[in-house]
C-alpha cells in the first residue's frame, strides 16, 4: 500500500476522492502511474459514458487520453460530496488552468475497498 492511501480508513472517503482527482491532474506519466497504483485497487474499474476499463493500466490510459484531449485543464472537486459506508458521490469540474468557467461538469460515485483503495468509480457527465 502506498503512502498516499496507507492508513486511510474507509470512513475517510474525502481523502480518497481528493487523491483520485489528483491522479487526473498529474501530468508526469511515471508519477501518475505510481499514483494510480496507490489510489486504485489492482483490478479497480472505471466506467463513464465513454469508457469502461479495469486495472491500473486501463485507468492510467484513460487519464492520459483525457489529459491529451484537455491540455492545460485541471479537475477540481465540486460542491456536492456525500458518503456512507464505503461509497462516496461527488461532483467535479474540468476547468482551464487559468480558472475560467468549467468546460465539463460531472458527477462520480466511488466505491472503496477495505484497504482504502478505489474498487470502482462510476462517472456521469452532466455538461460536456
């Protein structure tokens, strides 16, 4: 378990969500892959209307593709955050680095395993 998730209790889902969004913003490929392996379970699943992948390589590939498509953008957590048991739902926005209006707005549901890693994230695009 990486230092990023070591000791994260399932009840600390807010920190897991922050680490998840940090993965989407990490542009260095080596550092990003290390973060993916720390935040996600090895067979973790990511699903949104455009993709359905499993495992570290799949998640890393999807993030890299999003970064290539939205160069200079960053993901930030939105106002909505709720959690219960090992599940969190939260909103997010994709904004230009300079801080203009969001170009994509979404809503994700994250499921965390007993080790404090993401077992699955189900993404929804509210505005795309």
